């Protein structure tokens, strides 16, 4: 039991541990210890997933895809002429930049 717990502490790649106790044996303390370390590993995995999502959301490709979707999606802003606003504010430079980025991809 101690070797299994030390193995769980050292290996962070586990996703699921199923505990089945045999009849007549009381392993409640061992089960609680295993559950504790499995919850700790799952929490670490969730934290790493959040970090990866945040890192991906900070990339320029994600930013420009979101910007392009905001410009082209008419459902969210049916009455607001976004292209006209950008043409009046930034001239055609933002449209040229988006086109250049899409061409580069």
C-alpha cells in the first residue's frame, strides 16, 4: 500500500484510479489517501489545461481570428455598420492588415 501511494505521488500522468476493496478487509484509510492524491493530480491537470487555454488565447492567430469573426459576424451587430466604422476610423489599413494575415496563414 505504501509503495502504491508513493507511486501515485511521483507519477502525475494518471487520469483515473479505481479502488475496489476486498470483502472482509477495511482499507478506508488507504482509500482516502488514494482519493486525496488522485484529486490533487486532477486539480493539477485542470490548472495546466487552464494555463494552456490562456496561452493559446494570447497568440496572434487567435486574436486575429476573433477580430475577423467580430467584423464578419452580422448576428451580433445587425444594426451597427462595423466595416463603415473601421473605414472611417482606420481608413483601409485594418482591412489590409487582416487580408495580409489571412494570406500569410
